[in-house]
C-alpha cells in the first residue's frame, strides 16, 4: 500500500520538493545548524540523515579518524566533530563543500574538506570510521545534483566504491552505510561480495512506513 500511495502522489511530491528547495534551507541537529543549497542532498524531508545522526550519537568518537564519504549538507561531519572525532568530509559537489566550510566556521567545529569522487583524492588515507549515505537509484545522473540520488544505470557508483573501500580502512574499522527498502539491497550486497565485503545489519528502523537499514560493512 505504501508503494502504491507513493507512486500515485509522486508528481505532487516532486513539485512540492522543487518549490521547497528553490532557495537554501536551514537544517539543525543537536544545536548544530547548516544551510543546505538547492543543489545539495536535502536532509529535511528525507529520513536517512536523521537516522544516521541518531545512530552515531551514542558512539564514542573522541580522537577517532572519521570520514563522511559524500557529505552533502555535512551535518553528520559537524556532529562527529562535536563528539571529538578527527573529521574528513568529501563530496563531488563543490557547492556542498563551500556551504559546509561556512557551516563549520559558524558552528566553530573543525572538519577537513576534500573535493573527491569517492576515494579518488584520498590516496594513502585510512580511517577508523567511515559513514556513507549513498545514491542508490539505478539511473544515469544528468548533472552534479542528480549524483546525490542516482548511482548509474548499472550501479557504477557501488562498483567503484566497493573496489576502493578496503584499502582506506584501519585494522580496527567501522564502515556504516544506510540503505532504504526502496532500493535493490540484494543487488548492492552482491556487488559488495565481488570485493569480499559482507553486509551486517546493525539497525532496522521504520519511519512513515519506510524501512531503512544501517549496515556495517565487514572485510571478508
């Protein structure tokens, strides 16, 4: 029923989202505030960012190296920094990093910003914690904004990600990825297996009829 309602209301939701994001919008969590540009992944009306923030809230991150891969608004990076982590934030979208730089200054929280397509500009860097909120709809993105939503017709994003991932972790590592039931989770898991990566479910949460999963990615 949820999928049916989502399907029939999609044109209206699409129009509503377009109107809502015609200008930068503020988003806040735990007294951290960011401004999100219309060309950046929006945490306001999506579920994944809030779920990830709540998930890492009890995690001890003090002095841990922490990477938010594809940071978007960067609110997760700023929260990790507030918790004492040594934070690196990457994105393929220069606008996302520009806005995050301003947010880090306004919130007086330190993050290292790197423009990068996945790990391309992170050679020889390893991290104890990696958090990923990936694009997962199988469609070719037409522009940089759509790269926050679409992973390529043949899941090219995940193929490249999983090929690179293992070489950027420490021996004691925690890699977390969030996915919705709306995506082809089993296919993504199978792509991971080709790089000897295994998904372990650490959180399953249903909000407004949509189930989201946080997976810990283990190296086999």
